[in-house]
């Protein structure tokens, strides 16, 4: 297995540790317990946290007003902890209900393609035609479009926007000052 460079072990426990590029080295790096001693789970979860970290970092690039480094670091830490909590709950439910791996490898890949397309192209009414691969079958295309529609609806509903705004304010103590701020947090 390829060594994940952001996984570290201390006292037999695994942690995700990553410094925020460009911030003062006086600030401690993001350090999140993965809640496991199993390196296989640690590596799997760290890949997801690395992607989440990069997305969060990108969301801060175009802010109108700079946020203090401490606020940005705390926000990213809390978001990564929430992401990890969601992964743990999902894994526990799959394990306890006997549905471990219930989503086929192919469907996981198609869901990943749908989410990556949303991130790259933004929210659209339908899956962009230029992203359709010529080797896809009709059922593969249907599944990608279903995953895309479900994710786009979840992101763009008013309840999600309200929840994101409340979560951001609760975590950072700051409020949105523009629609661009809300778009950046939605993108993260």
C-alpha cells in the first residue's frame, strides 16, 4: 500500500496531520485523531480528509476579506472532524446492518465522478454532456446522472445553505458578508 504522507501514529493511534500552506509556522498544524489504530482505515480515511482539506483550502482563495489564520485553521479542523465522523458513522452502519460494501465498487466510482464533476463544473441542471465518456453503457450513464442530480439537489437546497451559514458562524464566530462568501463555503 502506498504510504499516505499525512498519517502519523502516536501511542498506537493514527492521526491526520497537515500544515496549512502559506500560514505562519508558529501555528500548529491541523491534527485530527482518526480514532483507530488500524493503518488500513487510517490510510483510507486520510485520502478522504486530504481531499476535503484541499477543497477547504481552495475555498479560502477568493475571499473578499481575509480571515484570521487562527479562524481559518479552526474552521478547517472542525470540518475535517465532521467529515471523519460521517465516515465512521457510515462504516459503522454498513458493518452493523450487514451492508458492508453495499455500494458496489463501480457505483462508488460513479458517485465519485458525479461529485468531482460538480466540484469542477459547478451546479448545473443535468450532468454536463462533455463529461460523458464514450465507453459508458446506458445504465452507467443513468447511474452517474442519478448521483449527480442527488448531490446537486442536496447542495443547492435552501436548508443546506442555511445549515452551512449556521455551521460557519458557530465554528468561526464570523458571519457571511456576501453571496460570494456563501458560495465559497458551499464549494468547500
